C-alpha cells in the first residue's frame, strides 16, 4: 500500500515537472521578419502599467490613451526618439536580440520586450525590478497607417 502511494506521488511530481518544463514563454511568437517590421516611425497610442513602489502593498494600475513618444527605427541601427510633452528629439541607437529591443539615447538605456508586432501595431513592455517593481506596456501604431 505504501509502495503504491510513493509511486503515485512520484508520478505526480514527474508529471508536474514535465508540465512546467514544457511550457515555453506564454503568448506570442515573433515573426521572422521582426526587424523589417520594426523599420519606420511609430507613435504611442496607449499605455498601461502595473507598478509597485518600495514599501507599498498594492500595485498602482493605470491604462489610458497616450501619445507621448514617437520612435523612428532606421535599418542602420540608429534612429530617433521624441518626447511629445517636452518636444525634445534625441538621436537613438537601437539593437534587437530575439524579443529584446534595446534603445539608447542621451545616456538613457531602456530594454523593452516586444510583446507583439505587425505591419501597423507594436506592443513594447518595460519591466522594473529595482525599488520600483512592475511593468509599463506601450501600444504603438505605425505612422501613416
């Protein structure tokens, strides 16, 4: 009887390990032509976030229409970013590794995860793991589309 119980527990643990190890990153697989799709000018149209500051117990959740940023990605790995609130354009260097988009402008380096990309829609997520924890997700549309 004990042997059967141990066998059942072992099989359950094995099945659980297999279940978790077989799960790949949830959600969306990026298309092979992600870099080509990224080329051009993109404008933020929506922002949502879930952030928790040090010492806080509950995350702050927000979502709203948002047209603060404009990003331009050129084929040479350079481009520009524009903060529409203060009107300050900045030259930007960018790189893409799998689903990680790194943008560097004016001593600021941000590493976004590309959540989704099509010819007209780009969703980027910025994750925070320091004193501020959580994420901000930007939905952008391609300019002129």
